[in-house]
C-alpha cells in the first residue's frame, strides 16, 4: 500500500525519471550486476547459485524507503526507490522464469533436488 501511495503522490516525478532513462538504466545495471555477483559466489550447485543470485539482486524496499525518507528531502529519491523496486520485479521475474525453464524436467518436478547441504 505504501508503494502505491508513493507512486500516486510522486507520479509526476516518476514520469520525469522514466523519461530521462539514465537513472533507469543505472538501476537495471545495478540489479543485473547484483544478480551476476550473487550467482558467481553461489558455489558449485546450480540451485544455490540461482537462489543466491536472485536473493542478492532483490533489494530491501522497506529499508530503502526508510533511508530515503529520513535522509533526503528531494522527492526524486523516494521516486527512484519506487522505480527501482518495480524494475526489480520486471528484471528478476523473467530471469527466474528462464532459469526454471532451463532446468531438467526432473528437477522442475522436484524429484532430484536434494535437501542436503
């Protein structure tokens, strides 16, 4: 609900950010970079790499909004946090879907995915 209210209140600012493109590109690159770093440090097992990649790229929106609202008076900061959170969904959902589609069928059905560490 907070995200919806923030979008509503800052619709003009969000529109201006989206029209410029540069901050959006920077956010997408940060999300993708975090995913690649997490995936790279995920170890030898594929499911661990995928989980760490997605977990690393997922931003903590609540913590970001607290910092943005308490530390900055510029409404563009709040708007950029909201835009980045939405971009995270747009970027990570297709990545997760693609990784699931690329798994062997037995792993998708949960038959060969062990619980050992």
